[in-house]
């Protein structure tokens, strides 16, 4: 299971933040993409992640949730664990490995994440360029057991289609041409048609 652990916030607060984040990328997700939320007794919330979410998308969500927790004193208030199945950040050779993602910075000029793989390979990623390996990071990959924690926890589920109406998603994905664009295409087609007509007349006579 791919998931994010959030410390210091209640489930309703986390759900609200995830909904806000989804609205920032209305063209990026299928309406059927969903999230599961579990409230744990130790003031932690688990966000279950849909398989369609890439490493990049999860990294952006970690940054967003972390930026909302600037006042917290918790160490690593937001941590994601996932199985790598894309090469948007990491190389294809890392497919199938578990990864831990935490925010390294949330400022406008210093927004990035640290990604630690289960083989303890560690990289910096700042959403520009390629991920840079961190040599001798000293970090060791450890993933807590999750199944027992969520077994009896209260669960809530939301879909992207519940946050952004499907019609709106389709409009963003395939926007109607503006009147100006339509006029431009009409002019181009007219010019091409006239050109072909003159050419045919010239060749015929």
C-alpha cells in the first residue's frame, strides 16, 4: 500500500488539505482516483494513495501538507511511503522498490524533497532538473508496520470526482476553442482554400 503519514492534524483537517491540493491540479487526475483517510489513536492520520499517483505527484502532496504544518514541532510531520512505478524523478532501474519521501524545503526558492529507497540510496529533488544522489547520507530506510494500525481505525474515502466535477475536468482537459482561435482557424482555412482554388484555375486554363 502507498500512503502518507501525517502527524499533528486531525482527519478532517487533512481531508480539507488534500481537497485543496486536488483543486490545484484539476487536469491531472482521473475522476476515479481516490484517497483513503484513517485516524489513528496517536494523533496521526494515514492517507491511502491510489495507484495512479506518480512519485512526482506524491512528492508535491508531501510538500503541500508539510507547508501547512509550519508551526508543528513534530519531527518529519509528513512522510510518504510508496512503491516506485514511474521514472518522473527516479531512474527506471528503481522500479518496484519502496521509497520514503519527506520535504526538504517548502519555501518558494527552496522547495524540494528527499527520497530514500529501501536499499538506502538517497536523492535530493528540487522540481527542476534531475534528482541528485546524496552520498553518505547516513539515512537508513525503515518502514513502520501499518496493517495493525489501520485495521480498527475509522476510515473515510474521497474521489477526485467528488472534489472536481467530471464535466469541469473534461473541460480543462479538452477546452473549447476561444472565439479568437476559431476566427484564426477560419481565416487560415479560407486562405488555404482560396490558394488551392487559384492553383486549380491556373493549371486548368
